[in-house]
C-alpha cells in the first residue's frame, strides 16, 4: 500500500515507529555515523525540517496528535530518505540546531 492510500493515523503510526524504534536502532548498529541516536532527536530534526523552523512554533504539542495527513506523509518520506542516505541527517540536524539558536553547540563538536 502506498502512502497516498494510508490514513492519517497509519502515517502517524509509521512516523512514530520510524523515529522511536527503527532509527534509534539503526543509530546503534549500522548507522553509527549519525550525529544523534535518541528518538526525541530524530523527531525534532524531522519536524523542524518539515516546518522550516522550530516545529512547536508551527504545530501544537504533542505533535503526533496534531499532524495533518500531509505532514505525516512528509515525515514518513523524510525518515525514509534519511535512512536510505538520500538526505544527510548531519546537515538537517545542524540546520535544526541553527533554527533553535544552538549553532555554537554545533560548531564546538566539529
């Protein structure tokens, strides 16, 4: 079943599984080069990227209860792109940190 055929709840569930289970597991095993490994970090990065800024300035908390179908589909797609290497997680993490005024923390780790 393609993402276009999935209900919003199914897409949100997939997004949650990707960010809470699959991506942290990959960060511990085959994707050890990723700059983050905690579920909340993956969620921050994905949602900030979708919103082009700090996600909670655009989506009420908790985000998973307020995502539109389009946002949930975009979140799943972005997770898939991160996992496959089509999107550079380090780059979008750095951008997320910049939006949050934490660019000094980013440059200190370089």
